[in-house]
């Protein structure tokens, strides 16, 4: 996949209570009005479909909560120095485009445009031309993304095994 | 090849039947799944979205899925009551046998209380603090709801074998719990993600002196360091604890001599000061001294990190001779009904109430914006899991994390203070 978008830049250890404060705002409509406001109050108001997020290390630490709201407000990709393991799992299992690209915070500023070129394995600042490598996923994980997430992957397996007349192991 | 506990765990559970090493990907067979079933986003909706129009068609094993309604018991809103009703219908439809419904408490503590997790098992839960069961030598980790969906159906899940970090703890256990101070000291010195995606193996001379309660705090908090697993070896105390709760046989994990560790970290607790995390991040660690004198309006003890017997016992012991300061709401929430009962039988609850504390129903509420909201400008010191901005309501409130003794000292002094100064007889 290839994506490019305007950058919203955040710091280290961005936590999931801030990304997805569903205890306080239980519906998706409310969440969209409050996601990330703890860090930048203008974010929910000003984020546009196609924008991308860039963050430092340990993105998505804290509780196991998916970042579906970020997709709902239009974030096309998340690129971070490192991602907390549960947020990474959450993003893979819901097929939300997320990329680990060490050094990314050094090549792009807030408001600039960043391009993610997954086949080439790089992210690039379209203005300065500076780029860093992103970490490719192993084929098994790519397959989950391609299916649209793990529940969809499960459904395909279920259908396949049913067609064979076999039972799940 | 010599293996770490994590390598041994995942090699044993590798469906392909081959030995795996740190960095390898595999499909693993799951021994147990702790499932809230719902929590904000319904498994039913997820099933329908994926194509299963009537919901999950089956579960992989009715006896190895543990459904516990811990986050919402008793329910505080109509919506949650309706969600719980849906879960009850689903549990019945799917024939899940282990269902803790009308019993408040934190799932992680109940999993331990009822012997639902054993040494050497690979146990997953759709809650970040599932690492908790590493205290009894289980390979336990949090997964996501969509991962859980797959586990419910197949009892299998993909993993990457983690690299391991050995945390060597030395020194002497004082006569009060210090596990929170230990974990904060580790986060403060090495960063709040020094174990990102890794498996922590706790070892060293202090370990045999640590109670199961203390070990559970250290394993639970592994996730605050980014870890996938946070395990202790099984010793006599572990076997006694587990065998008094279950007759299911098990095979403990023991690391091989010469196993490969990515890094080794040492911490000597002798002379370690009391620690806290300042607002609004776990890694924002300082000795208590640095926050001395900060007035507090609320103090709390509870959660899957610090709602256990020893956490409550130290508070009760201190309140025997001291009273909670005027204007401080001191909230204590036992982790489970079993813990509550143990505290009652030991007379701790009477001491707490007599000393001015409020004791509330076991559950997760004390660690969330569910019970005990904070208002703008208020300060809370809490022995729970997290201090993120807004975690207890107002985004203009401040939350400090500390151990139960430091929290009790603040509740008595009305401000953050060194416990040794508040309780001279310590």
C-alpha cells in the first residue's frame, strides 16, 4: 500500500485512554469529538480524512483498546518510532494501517506531508525528500491485513474448513 | 539449545510442533482464555461484521474459556446492565461453563483465587493486565478483542516469541509491601517501555521473600513496562498456592542454564526510597521526597495491582493508631470477594472503617472513571494501575501512583509524605 497525508505529530508514550476514552464517551459519535484532546484539544475539530499521525516511542501504551476512532475520523496511517505491543496487535487484528519506522520523528514536522511506501519499505517527507525505513511485516501478518482483520481471517478459515467438510482442529 | 521461560513456553505450545526461538512467529495452542466477552464493543457485532450473521457459531472449548463480568459489577448504568444481560444470553447459547456472573471482583484476582490458571500454561485475556498470572509461573498475556474472537473460535493464536529480560532483585523484604516501589523504580531508571514486547523473568535473592501478592503486583505491572510476559519461577509458595485451589496437573517453566537474555537489570531494594509516579505517566517516577507536601483530596488502594490482602493489611495496620485526615476520601477496594472475605476474617475492614476509610465493592471501578471521580484541581494518590490524565474524571485533576503504605501515609497526613515520618514505629 501507498499513502500520503498531512502529519499530526505527537510525542512519546501516547496512551489509549487518550486515543479511545470510551469510559467517558461510550459512543463512537462522542469519541470522535474527544479523541486525542488530552494532548491537542484542536485535534478532533481539525483532523481531516487522509491525514496521518506520527508519534514517538511506545505509541498506544496502556489499556488494550483499539484505535478504531482514529480510522473513523479519517486517519489514513499511523507511523511511530515504536508501538506498544497491545496497540500493535489491536491495529493488526482490525487492519488499521500502522507502521514502525525508527527515526520518523526526525524527518518530518507537524503539518508537513509524509508518504508511506510499504512495497518499497520506506516513509518519506515529500517536501525535503528525507526518508527512513519502515519495518515490513511477515507474510502471516500481511495476510491478516489483507483479509481486513482477524475476525474476517477467522471467517475465511471457517468457510474454508466448512467447504472441506472438515471440522476445526 | 538453552531456552528462556518464554521460549520453552511457546515451543511447548507451538502447533507446528517445532522448537522456537526469540523472534520466531508461530501459531500457538491456548490453555485458557479469560474473557470479558464484551467491554464496549460486542463480540456479536464483531462476528456479524466478519460474516457470521448469527454471531459466533461455536466456541473451541467450553471448559477453558473463563467469562468474568468484572468491569461492570454491580452495574452503574442501564446500558451496562443491558450489556451484561446480553453476555449472559451468549454464555448460555455457547455453553461456556465457567462464568462468574453475580460476583463482583477483578477477573485477574478471581483467576488466581479459583485456581483457573496453573504454572506453565499459556493463558490469554482481553485485558492488558493479564500478565498478572506470571506470578504463578503462567505465560499469561493481554490480547485484543479481535484476537479473543479468534481464540474463542479456534483456541489458537499467532505470537512472536519474545526476547527476554532478566530482572534480578536483591535485598531484604521489609515488614510492608514494596512491590509498587520496585516496579516504579524500574520504570524510572530504565523507561516505561524498556521491556517492549519482551518477556520479563524475575529472579534474585529477594524473590523467595516476596509473597504471591507482591509477585502478582510485579507481574501485573509488566505491561506498564511494555512486556508481553512477566514471569516468576514456581517455588514452594507457588505450588502451595496453586495446589490448594486446583487438582489439575501442570508442568512449570524453568529457564535453562545458559539461556539467552537480551539484557539483565539489577535492583537492590535495601535503601531504596519510597517511590511514586507523578502525573500523568507511569514513567514519570520520583522518590516520594520530591512530592512531599502536595495536598491530597483522595487516596485509594485497590485494582489488579494493589487490591490484595497485604495491600489492605498494611493500611489497616497503620490506621489502628492513626486516623484519616479531615477532608481526605480514602477509598479501599479489595480485588475480589475472596480477598474481601480474608480481610473481614482478619478484622482489617473494621480497622479501616474505624480509621476513617471507605471500603467499596471489589472490582475495577476504583482504577477507572467509574467510582470516586475527581473534580478540577483535585489531587489523588493511588495504589492502582494508571495515572493518565482524566483517568478519574476531570482532565484538570492530578493523579500520583504509589504503594499502599505511601498512600495510607498521605491519607493520614492529608498530604504526600514519607511513610517513615508519618508512622514513626514502622
